[in-house]
C-alpha cells in the first residue's frame, strides 16, 4: 500500500472514530460535536461568506510572510557575510529574537490600531526571525572554496551575491521560510482574535462568543488545511524554481 | 630571459604556525609543474597564496589571469554543467559566450550532459567540468590542488591522460599539487618536493611527450619514483 493511501485511511479512520464517539453519548455532544455536525456548520459558514474571511486572512498572511522573508533574507545574508554588519545588527536582533511574537500584539494595536497594516507588521515581525537566523547561519557556513571560486571568476559583487552566496545559503533559507509559514499562521490567527472585523480569527472569536463549537472546529480545521497547503505549495514552488535542491536534504 | 612566473621569499603563517618559509620558485611559460609533499607540508597553502586567496609575505609575479581547480566543491551544485562553464565569462558578448561554452563542452566530452547538475555526474565528470570552466576563461596559469585525489585509480588514470591531451592542445602553464608521486611524474615536466614549508628538490622529468600510460611500467619511471619517494621519506 502506498504512503498516500495509508495516510488517507488513517485520516478517515480518525474521523469515523470521532463521529462514533461523539454520537455515542460518551462525551457531551455540544462540547465535542461530530464531524458531520462540524461539516454542516461549515457549509452554513460557507454560505454566509466565510470565503471572504479566508481571502482576507490569506492576503494578510501572504503579505506579512513575503515582507518578513525578504527582510530576513537580506539582513541574514548581510550579517552572515559581513562582520561589520553582524557587529551592528546581530546584538539587537538577538535581543528581540527570544520575544514571543504574540507578546508584541498589544503594543502593535496601540501603535497601529487594528487595521491590515498592524496585522501585516506582526506577521512579518514573527516571520523575520526564523528566516534571518537560518539565512545568517547558512551564509556563514558556505564552504570558503565557493566564495574563492566566485572571487576568481567574477568581480561583480551582485553576481557573487545572487549566483554564489544566495544559492549556497538556500537550503537553510528554505528551512527558515517553512518555520516562518507556521509562525505566520499563528500570528494571523492571534492578531485577528485580538481585534478584527473580518478574517478566520475573527470568525473563531465570534463563534466562541456564540458558543458555536462546531463553527470553531470548522474554522480551526480550515486554518490547519490552509497551513499545510501553503507549506506544500511552497515546497513545490521551491523545487520548481530551484530544481537542484532535490539533490539536497531540506 | 625573465621567468614567466616568479616567487620570492614567499611565507605563509596561520597564527603562530608558519606553513611556508621563504619559498622561491620560477617557471617558464607552458611548463607543467607538479608539487609533491606529505600532508601538512604546505602544498595547498602555496597554491592558495599564488592565487592570492590567503595572506602571505614575499613577492609573487604572475602572468595574468589564473584559474584554480580544487579537489572538493570544484563546481557550483546549483548550476548546470553549461552554466558552470559559462559562469566566469562576464565580459564576453552573449553570442560568443555560447560558442565558448559549446567548445569546452566538446573538449570535456560533456556535451550530452550540459543540462545536468553536478550531483548527477560522477567524480571524474565533475572534475572535467571544473577544468572546462577554468579553460573557458582562457587563464595564463592553471593551479590544480589535488583535483583527482578523491577519484578511483581507473578514473584517475583516464583523467590524467585527458588532462595531458587538453594541456597539449592549449599549452597553459600548470602547477599541479598531488601527493601521488606516479601522477606527478606522468604529468609534469618538473617535480618539486615540498617538505615542512620549503622546496627541497626540483627534479626534471626526462620522458618525451606525448606520454602514454605504459611508461608507468618502465624501469626508468620506477627508478624516478623511488628517487622522489626517498626524498619524501
């Protein structure tokens, strides 16, 4: 049996077990609704426009992810390859890095309100650190012979940065971005919970206030599926754009 | 006549550890020089200093563009064979660049693998790409640091014959570092023995060119091998 088929069977078995336990009366059905009830609630949510919430949450997430990734890669390459840049920037980054990203949300709300800008900022802030640290380490660990070869074959710093340092650091960068994707999902959810008028996090907070456990579970399942899908699409895109990475373990 | 390459009082230090001590060296244009020595004798440091990749003291006079081939990480794994060969052709017009790449793909017998990545090639093929990339830049001097050290003996023999073919066609000056005495004698015009950071012997190889692998089994070859081996021990 293939791995995919095994995976599907396991998921179906869990759902069936959940359905059976929930309907058997062993647990409180209103606290632990059956998958069929969650699906029905989900259908109602879809009819009432949850797709728009998904679109808004995903657009916030993608913009934050891209901003955090681009800044993380740029500064990571800089601090990884330049001792001066590392001396200036690393202490402040290392000081901020242990901060739980969700802890900054109240401050962000005070500074920027509850608009899209605040949410994008908090997502980018969270994504920046894993991307930065992985890029920093990856670019520091480039075998010196790659750098020497680049120095011997070209004088262009731009070519050295884009054709040597960036690809040589790429396996680490990919790991950083994948960690960033998971953090971005946490941040979009938490920032929408903390204050929003649209988005999946907002939907979950409304469902919570209305004590609609079935809707909460549906929205959480949606978040989980979107997270897994984003990570999968990222991996596929990376392998398409950088086919040589399939020979590396990432 | 002035020597083509001249090195005077070259010294290299890593912290308190002096690996090269006032080394002097000269060579003529088109010569094939092999440097042999034990591990830690300073062979790689000598090449890296010539290529200006590490700090050194002393005077080094080189002819112009140089190419370096390393044993490990010889080519970029993120570039295809053709892209690796093209990498250093920065100032060449695009149309000419294509011709140069094509020519060196043919010379290195890699034309049918031009779109492959290094991870899809054998060790010998990777080293052929590395040499093709160097040659595409038309260097005056080629520095080779144990390029065949990681290859099996059959592939190594084939690579040596192929290198001599390429060298005969292009007549570049080559400085070839190896710990393999047989390889040094077979390839070079002169074999220099490096010991504890100093050249202790400079031996002229008397065999006529073109050379075939069979000469490795002649008594003269064996005698020379013994002689160099004695210096190393």
